[in-house]
């Protein structure tokens, strides 16, 4: 270690004595802003962009998205292992964020370019760009999330830190939709205005540039704001490892731990059903609003803002309900409202715009529980795991939650693409009038917006009913853990 490294005084950042400042919490929350913006835009717009702007066949578009997400799932453990083993003056996590931020922004922007009219060329172009983007996304996001337990060891501080993170995350999702609304309104349709052929769609290119810049800068804000604390934490970790060695578990052993924890299996089932419903809805709603309701793209953006704005507002409401009545009760209430709204969309007819927004607000109230409840169940699962094994292994459980979220997104997008192709959906051809969709395609869109998410949510409700860790059970777990720790403390003395 060099003299300059030794000169750094870590004592002001003693994790057991120093609380996070407001500026540090804001900086940490900003780290999730860019990934939230990009994820939200890709969820809502990318499949629609592929078929209605780039002119890809729906089956090819779905395959592009599936390949990208499969690679995303593969590179997670690779980046995770490399991140854990990284050694630098900036610690383990920050170098990944620093060097991946700009490629992350560039690869996001590149997904909104239409470089050719040849479908197979476009297919392979988007596959390559999708793999690149998902690689750099993981290189930024995985080290970022791993910083949470590293920059503070205080239980309440971690809760506070995550509240800043989710505020920026949901806020970034809403911001991305407002930006899309403004940019689409400003550029309108350049093809119709000028009579020229706008192959790349100026609207989407402008949206890609603006959001890529914001997303990249937010990552650097995070690095700048928490850098000293993260470096000090990493040096403390290196010191601890030098005096205390723990045997690392193999991947197979980690799998055994995860799948032997029955409550965790219920949690991932609930989470998968909720996010599958959410991702199917997010991807199909542009088709539903534009092709079935016969509204404009700007109207679709307003509908999604209504959904996510309500989800943000309802987060503290569901948190209070969860504390008063329990997590299962909160999920049942939220999912019940969501099911009614989701099923109602199937019966919606053209001209019923007011009812569309009513159902969007109802759905948003339920979507909020998909963010909050499964993630709030995971700490209960890890407490039970500690009681049964004597060790804290949050990382294993959180890693599988993230992996499942990506798998749900991949499956949902792939099935949507194949379903639209099977229903004879007519993709747009650049420089030609928008095609009129056949009845089979319109019916498929209605099925995807209504019955399919509803079925997934009903399955999620069933799993929530059997989730075994109630408030009373969790209280007993905590009491037994406290007794065990007291016994260990007495023995060591």
C-alpha cells in the first residue's frame, strides 16, 4: 500500500459511530436514478419501438429481448464474483461504476437507432447492442446495490438509505415518462411534418440522448458523494479479513440454502407473479392505448404516469397498513384492487377514456405493493435463516430476487412478442403508412392487458395466503435470536 493510501484517515467514517449525512444519502439514492430511468423506458417503449418504429416482426423483437435478458442473468454472477475480488485504491465497487457509466449511457442510446431497413441486420444489431447494454447495466447496478451494507452497518441507517434509494428509483421512473411526454410533444412526428422518411425516429433518438446523459451523470453524483465512505469501508474490510478468515460457500451450497428455506420459496413466487403481471402490462399498454383505444402515444405516456404516480404516493400508505395489519394483509388489499383494475381493462371500449384513467389509478395502488411487500418479506426470511443456521446471508437471498426479476421480465417480453406474431400483428414498415391491425391482433392485445396479468396475480395471492411468517411468528423468531445471542455473549465472557 502506498504512502498516499496510508495518509487517508478513515476514522471520521467509522461505520459503527458515524451516521450518513443528508448529502451522502442523496448521493446514494441518485445511484439508482439512472438505472430506474433506463429500465422504465425499456419496459414501456422498447417492444413497441421495435415493431412500430424499427419495423421488426414481433417474434424477432421478442427474441431480441429474451436474448438480452438471458445474457443479463448470466453476467450477474460473473460481475458479482469479479466485483468481490477487485482490488484498487477506490475499493471494490466504485471502479466498476466509474468506468462502466459512460458505456452504459452510450449503449442505452444506441438501442433507439434504426441503422437499416433489413430485418435480419436489425435483429442482430439489436441483439449485440442489447447484450452490451445489459453487460454495462450490471457492471454499474450490481456493485451499486452491494454498497448498501458496506457504507453503513447501522440497522436503522440501512432502512433510511433504502428509502432514499426507492424514492429516486420510482421518481426516476416517473421522470422518464414526463421527459418522454415533453420530447414527443416537442418533436411530434417529423415524417408527417416534412414529408421525409425519418428512419431513426427523431423522437426516440432525442429521448435516448437526454436520458443517457441524465443516467450517466447520476452515477457520477453517487460516486462523488459516497466515495470517501466507500473507500474507508473497503479498507476496514481488508483489515478484518486479514485477522478473521471465513470459508466461502460454493455455488451449490448456496443453492441448497436458498431452496431449503420454505418461506423464501413463497416470497419468490409472490414476487415473480407480481412482476410478471407488471412487466406484461408495461410492455403491452402502448399497443392497448394506441391500437385498441385509438389514442395517441402521448396519451399512453399519461396513462403510465397515472399508474406510477399512484404507486409512489401509495408507498407510505401500504407501509402504514403493513405495520398495522401485517404484510400479508397489505398484499391482499393491494393485489385485490390491482386484480379488479387489470381484469377491467379487458372490457374497456374505445371512447371510455375516463374509465381508462380510473383503472390506471387503481392498478397503480396495487403495483405499489409489488415494490414494497416482497422486498419487506426478505428480512424476515434472513432472520429465519440465521435462527436455523447461525449465519447472516442476506446476499444470497437478494441475489436470487434480482435474478428472478430479470427472468420474469425476459419471459414476459418473449411471450408477448410470440403472441403478437401468432395473432398476425402487423409491424410498421418505415416510410409507409401505419398498418390497420386485424381483429385477431386486437383481441390478443386485450388478452395480454387483462386476463394474463390477472391470472398471475391470482396465483400470487394464493402463495401469499400460505406464506408462513406472520407478525407473531416473526416476533418469536426475533425473541429466539436474542436469546441465542445472549447465550453466546455469556459464554464468550
